[in-house]
C-alpha cells in the first residue's frame, strides 16, 4: 500500500432532482452522468472518479430516493441501497431551495446510522429561494455528529465544492487507489452513448415520455476509423412513437444531432448514429427488461 494515500467509495444519495449527477460532473470535471429537470433521471449506479494528491475518491451516483410502490421505483431504490452497502463514505445531497418534507425525513432516518461517515452538500445555493440555515437546522437535528460537515455548494457555479472534497478526503480511509490517474469513469462506451441519447430525448419530451423511454444500442462497430452505432429509443406504447419521431421526423432528428454533438465532446472518434424508435410494450412492468437495464 502507498503510505498515506487515501481511497474511498462514496455513495451520492438524496431526493430526486437535488443535483447529485450535476455535482458528480462538477467534482470529476467531466460529464460522467446525465442530467435533466425530470426526477429520476439517473437509473444506475454510475461511477465517477476524482484524483487528487491525497488519493482517489470513487463516487457512486444513484437514483434519487422517492416513495412509490411502482416496480421500477423499487428496483431503483435497490440500486441506492446497494451503493450505500458498498461505500466507505456517504455524500448526502440536499436542495437548498426546497424545504425538507417527509421524503427528506425518511432519507435522514436511513442515513442517520452512517452519520460518522457522512458529508452533507446543501446544493443549489445559486438558486433563488435557497436557504442554507434551514438545511443546516435539519442536519443539526438529524445528524448532530455531522453538523460540522455540512457545506453550502452550487454544482452549477462550483461554489463550495473544494471544501466539500476536502471534507471527504479527511474522512477517507487510507488505501491503494483502484483506477489509474487518467480515469474519471469506468462506464462502457455503449452505455455512455445510450445515456447521452436518453438525456437528449428526455430534455426534449414532455409529460410521461421521459419516464417511458429507454435507449437500446442494437449494434456498435468500429469500421473505417469510425464508430457505427445503431440505436433505438424504446417507448412503452405504440401511440408514443409519433411524439418521439415528431412532425416530419423533426424531433428524432433533433435528438440525434444533439446526441452526436455531445458525444463528440466525450469521444475522440468519429461516430455515425442511426437512431430509430420502437415499442417495448409495458417494459416498466417487465422483470427481465428492468433487470437488464437497471441491475447492470
Ligand atoms: N440552480 C441550480 N440548479 C442545479 C444545480 N445542480 C443541479 N441543478 C439542476 O437541477 C436539476 C436536476 O439535476 P440532476 O443533477 O439531474 O439531479 P439528480 O439529483 O441527479 O436527479 P435524479 O437523477 O433524478 O435523482 C437539473 O435541472 C439541474 O440543472 C445547482 O447547483 N444550481
Ligand atoms: Mg441523477
């Protein structure tokens, strides 16, 4: 073991839409996880890696914790629970602009036994209506021992993020780093491409559609110095296909072009993307599909 080096698995946990994925991207300095204003954007345990002189923090982003008996939600909550079990530290993310309600109380009860290894990020300090005091009082009440590890941050501006990382490194146990310095994530190429397409789709579609779709990479091949990708946006019902395609194919075209633009910033290779829509009838109720998509 390298003397003095630190290494810690750190689970990012919090309500949906508090900015866990945005904060992860800010800490890693790269786009590791997709972001949207729609709750429950994150569906998998996504690793983002931060390397500093002190050592390595391996973050595990998780789906936002939400109460619902729906099959998919239960599956997403299992992802969050596994991440907590697998982690040395917890980064509990709160939204400074929202008052804590029942859902926040439940997360606090879940995390209370882990208070000694928890750091709290009160995020969105740049947003109007943000109230650090309110969040701090909540923490003092539920996590008295972690009171001094409660930070006002903004994932959007970067405010407070260095202090947050310093507190995490303080708590991190000594250990050998797991990944080489050049890594900021360990996601497979196909998964990353599917996530970028999903992000571009959910940011353009309304109502139930963002929750009703997933992206399937049907084929991926390197040929003539190009990555050829054939992908499907899969919706639950035949009637939803039209909205994803859009009038005269405008919507799917916009999703495809925006995805390519984003992928260009992540990958060095040229990418050819063939993007279509298909139906995976009621996939959110299908155990096999949920297992394939979520228990990766
Ligand atoms: N104003 C402001 N908005 C933020 C900040 N961080 C995140 N957001 C916004 O909050 C929304 C949710 O962000 P995400 O990062 O997807 O939130 P999340 O907690 O990962 O959400 P789930 O994956 O659904 O649990 C997006 O619209 C972000 O742009 C911040 O520091 N300030
Ligand atoms: Mg997320």
